[in-house]
């Protein structure tokens, strides 16, 4: 068979390609942006959606999962978005600034733009920026993510998002919530670019509300963390959505920079949270945490590649997964250490707890080390609730369900507590409790 | 309080018979010691009382205040007033000791139809009882039993027991791993709980513990049965002569 022979497209692929062709004329961006979109669409046409024969998607077969493709969501009015917003409030009364992206587009009327300006944060509409001189540069992807099917879909279809620039040295006093909302039906394809200038500090909360429609979510977050800057991200992926939920982090760290993130997954049928983290300067630190819960026939995938391209950086990856029913969990973590990246300190751990006989966990930690003076370790465990622990708690009068809740919470809390953002700890633990309480 | 009648039990997994007809009656207010060699079934008896499901009861019954104990789950037994002080208290990472104590206490109160304890009342009770047992506040802030020394674990067990105020305390080799001072502290804690309404079963290999917790009745257990019953002086006699006689008697 000739390598150029087109593949037989699935119904979803045919739909996506037709949608691209018909919507192309209306897409945002300069000619260079459109050229990038065309190339991404061409990748989709040629290779199809990522599937199990693509190594990175071996356990997360998007092609098999997507039976059809939803149309792109139409722009929502501020009122429509506000209604969805008010119906769901992920972080309760936590003091924070809010930026709203509804149906894939930045909604300035619902966002705290002026207050953020006062804190040294500039907020720009990504859709508009794609039409600017730098438009094409905004869609750049790192070498480690080259060819990724999820990113290609995003590049082809991206509707909008925001760009946040934190001024040099600014320490934003409250967390900023980047809230994605879907009002009505349809897919949302967004890109947010966050630039934290030297010495600045920012905490982000990423939430996805009203996200129960069958449409897909494809959200890319591109973080540029300059020298001595700090970025903390809590990504909350919940709700009971049926469509694929695809999230990509692209992070670059300068020197003495800190990137600190927790990806929290509970609920949707199909989630991939993938992160590409690259160290570009020395003495920097990335700490990546994951808390995943899945039940029924859901699939939840936490995938990451950390590139130690320079010496003297440290990374910590700590992922916890709880599965029930027929759910499937995936952890793929790769730490690359370049030949000259001496004194790299990498420590990766993934642990899964299976609450019944049905679920499956694929744990795939990988180290690729080309330097000789490094400290790297990885570990993976999968197991069930320890009967001895359960008996001890019950022998003290704690009923079985409550005892299991305590043990699962204890298991997941290890990651939540090491992440250590006290602002959100209580709220996250509440969510774990709520998830467990819904156990049938 | 407790009536064990002709209890036969085997390990569920491999069918190995451990208890071969245990008869034991413990009245309210009494402290019974059960002594005996390794493998005689003492710990198994304690686990069966607490409701561990690794065992299969093939014959006999256990009545607790007239109620069939074997029909209750471990948490229901605890709420009814049965407390097992574990020989090897379990470490539970991620569960803070304080949180655990409050959860256990309130779960039992709920099960008995009582109101939950207020946080100030709970804190006060914990502080008082912890001080008696020389359990530091620092220990209570740590995850349950994690990083506790052997002695600390046993003291924490007795703290739980004194907070939960059970009707029947079963102490499984509470003396193992304790130095002289810890043994004294733990024994004082146990003695404080002695009352006409509360019964205790103290399982031990050694007479030493019984110098501190003086029993009303001493039983010797061997090969799954109680083979001799006497007063506190029986323990002294055993200390001198060992278990050899009983092991042979039972084998005969």
C-alpha cells in the first residue's frame, strides 16, 4: 500500500473535514494563521483522529470513541453565558478574578478586565490576536508535541480564547479563574496563552461549566513562565459530559521559574489531559499533580512529557487515580533528560486504587536519560482498598461506606495536600466526597 | 454481658480449624484474662468477637447482652459496645488521628440514636484523656498510627477505648512491645475504665500485665479450647510451670 493512500475516514472524521471546509472562510486569523489551520486540517485528513496504533494514544483511542462530530458552538450572548455561569460555581465563595470564555470566545462583559489591569495583568481576546501581526506565532507548538492529533484539531478549529500577560514583578493578589462555559450545544475549541513576565506570580483556576452537552471540548493552555516567575494552575475537569474532553498544556520555564499544577478529573465520559513541559532555563522546578476519578465506562487519561533540556532543574510528578465499575484510567508520564542536563532531579509516581473488579488502569511511567549525573526515580502501583484498613475503621464503629470514603479520600488527599494550595484543598476534597457519595 | 457457647471456627480461606468449642461467660464488671501458648486461638477469638470476616463459624454462638453478635457487622458491634484493642494497630496514611476519632465517635453515637458530640466537647474529652495516657497533641495531628512507635500505638488504642467508652473491651496482647513505663501508663488507662457496667477480656502471654490489671478470672486456652479456668493465682502458677501441661492435656 502506498503511504500516501488516504485512509478510510470514520463518520466523525468525515464530519470534521466537511465542517472545516465549510467553516474555513469564517475562521479568525491572518493568512499565515489560515495556512497553519490548513496544515492541521490536512493532518486530520491524512492521518485521521488519533487512535490506538499511534503510540501516544494507545490506551486512549479518540478515533474509536468519537462516533460523530458536533458542530462548532455559535457565539453566545453575555446573557446566555451568564445564565450558565450562575448555575454552576466551581470555586464557591473563594475570592478571585474571573475571565469568561463562552462557546469558545472571550466574553469581555463578564470578565474582570479592569480589575486585572490594576494588578498588572493585560487581557486580550485571542481571536483578535490571531488576526494581528503575531497571529501565526501564537499557534506555535513545541517539538515534543509535534504531530499530536489533539493539538492539530485545536489549531484547525480554534475559535478563540484569551491572552493574559502578567507584568514583570507583579504578584497578582487573588487567583484568576479562566472559566469556560458552553451555552446551548456544540463543540468549544479554545486556546489561552498566559505569559508570566520575570519575577511575576500568578495563580490560575481553570474550570469548565455548563459542559454537559455532547459536544467536544478541545482546550489548549500555553504558558510562558519567564525567569524567576511562578505559575500555579488548578485545572478542574468535571461535569457529566458525553463528548470528548481534550486538554493540552504547553509550558516553557525560564531560569529559576516555578510551575505548579494539579489536574483534577471527575465525571466526564472521555477525558485526556496532556501536558508538555519544557525547561529552557536552569534551576527551575515543575511540580505536576493529578487526581483522577472515573466510573461507569468512562476513560480518564493523564499524559505528560517533561523535557529536561537544561541542567539543574527538578520535576516532581505525583498522580493518583481511583476507578470503579468498568472505567479505564491511563497515566503516561515521560521524563526526558538531555545529554548535558546534569543534576536533573526527577521523581515520578503514579498510584491507582480500583474499587471493584471491573476497572483497568494503564500506568506507563518512562524515563529517557541521556545525562550521567542525575537523580531520577519512578514508581507505579495499582491495588484495591486494603481490607485490614477497612476492618480497623469498621471495628471503631465507622460504617463500611463511610470507611471506604475515608480511605479513598485519604488516598487522593496525598496528592491534593502535596500540591498544597490551601485555597482549593477543601473544595477539591468536597468534590471527592461528592463523587464517592454518588457511588451506586 | 457476653456468652460464648461451643464456638467452632475455621479460617475461611483454607478451612483450617482454629476454635474447637470455646465456652466463655463474662459478666458485667468482670475482667477475664485469657492466657495460652502461641497458636492456641486467642487472637482469633478476639478477631471473631470484633467481626473480622476472615473466619467461618461452623458451630456455636456468641450472645452479647442477649443479642446474637455474629449477625452484626464490625461497625454495628462497635456501636453496640464491643471494642478490640488491636495487637498490631493499623497505620492509615492520609487519615488524621483527630478526624478519625471524631468520625468514629459520631458514627457510633448516630448508630445508637444519640446526638453527635459538639466539637468543643469532643476536643475537651480528647485533651483530658490524651493527657492521662501521655499522648501528645503532636501525635494526634499526625495520620492515624503513622510513624508511631510500638508504645505510642498501644497508648493510642487505649485512648480510643477511653473515648468510645465501650461495654466490652477486648485487649489483644496490649502488653507486647511495651517497656515497663509504657506498660504502667497503659495499665493505668485500662484500670481507670474498670466499672461495674464494663467487662474486659485481656489476652496475654505473660503474667506481667496481670500484675497491673488484676483479673477476676483467668482462663488457659490451648488448641482452640479453654482448658482451665481459675482465679488470679492461676496466672502466677502458669508463670512458674509454663504451658506444657496444658498443651499435652489438650493433645491427649
